[in-house]
C-alpha cells in the first residue's frame, strides 16, 4: 500500500487526530505551568503571612525586632579563592541585651530543626551574622525556638584549663609585686 492509495478522508482523519493530540498536549502543559505558578504564589503568600505573624510572636516572647530582611555579606574561602555570598535573614532581634538572627518557617517540614536544610541555614546564620544566638519561628504553630549549637559555643569560649592558666598567671604576678614591695 502506497501513500497515494490512502483515501483522502483517512488522511484528513489522521491529520485531525494529530492536531487534537497536539492541542490536548498544549492544554496539559499550559495547565501544568499554571498550577506550578499558582502553587508558588500560594507558598509566597503563606511565607509573607508567616513573617507578619512572626513579628508579633517575637514581641509576645519578649524580643524587640531591630531589623527586617537583614542582609549580610559572608566570605567563604575555597582553596585560594574567596567567595562572598549575601545572606538575607527574616529578622534581627534583641532580648535581654543579646542579639539574635531570626528565621521564619512555614509548612510541615521547614520549621523542624531535624530538617537538614533548616539546620544548616541556622548554623550559617549564626556564624555569618555574628550574633549571640539564632531564633527559629514556626509561624503556623506559633512556636518560637532558640537554637544553639553546643559545639560552636564551646569553640567560642576559653576552656576551663585556659582560665586556670590566667588565674595562676595573675596570682604569680601579684606574688611578685607583693614580694618586691616588702623587699624594699
């Protein structure tokens, strides 16, 4: 059977089916793109509402908000190259003389410290913003969590043996001064 022997009605039917399949596929792709944009818009709206609730929650928990959408540039060295990255935190806040960087999360997984991306973000913020602590706000549940990293805190303060050395050095210096005073 050659192409020329196919009845024109059959060719028209095949062409119409091909056009129909293409049209349905185009509708499907457009619908998928619209649904993706809609999900993103809902997520952004949810995040914005969460940030607004978070500011009130922070104040209810005794924090004073000192900045919103705070940006800091943070240098990271990779081999011999320094890369400067900008980080944006939802809020900076203060409480009892301590400074905090605040991250607001919404959804089921993001507010959990067990979520690796959240935990890494909190650690990076703690270092880059050079603050006393990190606060994680679960805007949907209304919870405000202070997040600490014990290993990081140990690195930031002298060890007890270091303090003993300082105390011994001061005592020795005082003894030398006293002996020198009584010798004259």
